[in-house]
């Protein structure tokens, strides 16, 4: 098919349905009726010769073709929006912009509360969407406009602009009545002592795996999980210990208690969490505003 045959409004509809997973919610967000949205999807399905979305109990699920198409459509729409608004001054009070951000689940817990409080006060119409991206694809996602910013410790993401937000280090979190603590004080743990422990690891933090490898502790790994936020209950219920960022571990202690932190002299233990964005969009007024807001919010965190 030829690009001249595509109505831009159909792509907007496609993106809204893919984002919300629900045709009615997508129609509402675009200010059109549900029948009109269904008719538009039917036209697009016919053009692309793919069902694009399959009904589920909770809404619709994208087909593999739709998932592939969404990456290009979202990026293209973002680039177009940036170009159309390039010379327009950003008004935070009046803006209805959506900022799309890469964050891990632990990043959402660390950064989003402060950001959302600030947006409610300064930019009540601005919305945030988190879009997790594979680390080796972050630079391309930023350059294509698929995401506006990426938060995290992201070594090797390619040619991005970057501002450092906070310093952190990897520590070990365990339950406060762990048998290990009866034999070792929290401040007198050597690397050799760690071979008496068993560990849970989050798969998405490659440096944690690298630390365990460098200390020859891979055979002490008993559980690998996807999410940091699963760690508190796992650590509390078992003798497993978690290598994780100190700032997050301290939050667990402050909110829930019942944990202990030890800080061995790890290799690779210190790292910096940064805000990344694309050099292609560094002159966009909205991006500059959001960057400045983020730097202001986290200026007191020790960088």
C-alpha cells in the first residue's frame, strides 16, 4: 500500500487504541464516538490486511503486526508533533502534552511521586506515560521520539544527552533477624563472608549479575526475578539476600522496617542515576521545561 492512502487520523486512532487497550477509552480520548472509532479501525484493518487487535475480556490485545507498527507510528507522531510545535513557547499551565518516559519499576517508585506532585502544582494538564524499553534500544527510542526521556543507570545506551540526578551504591538487604547477623556485625563483613549467604537477583540490573560473577557468588544465587518491588516480601519471608541500590533499600526500612543493610566493599558498587534525552529534541521548549523541572526536584539528592 502507499502512504498517500493513509488518513493521519487513522494512525492517531490506532495509537490511542494500542496505548489504552480499549476502543471506547481510545475514542473518548480523541473526542469521537465509539462507532466512529470501530469504523476507523475496520478501514485500517482492511488497508493493512491484519486484524490489528483481538478482543479480550478487558478490552483488546494487539497482534504482533500491530505491536511492530506501533513502534513506528508512535515515533512518527511524536516527531511530527515536535516539528509542529517547535516554534511555540511551552506554557506549563495550559499544556496538555504527554511525556513518554523510560523507567524501570523501581524507577517509577523512586521518581514518579515527586514528579507528579510538581506537575499537579505547575502543569495540571500534563500527563506521563512510562514506556519500558530494552536498554540496547533506548538511544534509538529517544532519537525516534518513541520516548522523550529515560531515567536510570544506563551505561552504554549510545549517543544521548545526559544530566546526572543522584549517586547511589549497591548494598545487601536482608531481614533483620537473619542468622548471618548473629555471626557478623553489619560493618565488619568481608567479601569471603558473603559465600555463606544465598541471593535473589533482579534480572534487569546487569551490574548486579556482574558483581555476583566477580565475587564468584553465582552458585549462591537461588532466585532470579523481574521486579525489584517483589524483593521486600521475598527477603522478609526467607534467608535470601538482595543486592540492590542503597537508596531503595533505605526506603524499605523507612516504610516497613524489619530489614538490615550491610555494605561490603563490592566491585562496581558505586553508580550514578541519570536523565537521558535525545540531542535531536534538545531545543524543544517542552523538553527543556521538563528537564529543568527534573533537575530542580533532584538537585538536593547529592550530585
